[in-house]
């Protein structure tokens, strides 16, 4: 009997979790440049950059938070430079 390998589970559009992580890292790098230029980026812009893929969106926010950015909350849905 074959076992399912959780590391190769397909997510949206057949991407694996590792592929989603790589996409999110790329998206967060691009957004970091925009945040540094404009001072902030809205969550809607991040969702568009993630091509409306929920997993990539959440991972992108995670990587931006790890990079030291303030990712906001439901009252302030935007990512800004940390003070």
C-alpha cells in the first residue's frame, strides 16, 4: 500500500508547499523594495502579488514579519517599516 507523503501534498494549482514557500520569498523580496520606497503596502496589494493564493499570501506576511516589518492587524491592514 502506498503512503501519502505530506511534504509533496499539492496546494492551489498543484504546487507543493516548498514551491509556495519559494514563491512567497520572491514576492516578499519584491514587496520589501516597495515598502522601503513608499513606506507601506496594503494587504490587498500583497494578495494581488500572491495571485490570490491564500498559502502564498500568509507565507509572504510571515516572511515580511520575520524581516522586521510591522504587518498590521485587522484595524490597520497594511505592512509598514518597523519603528
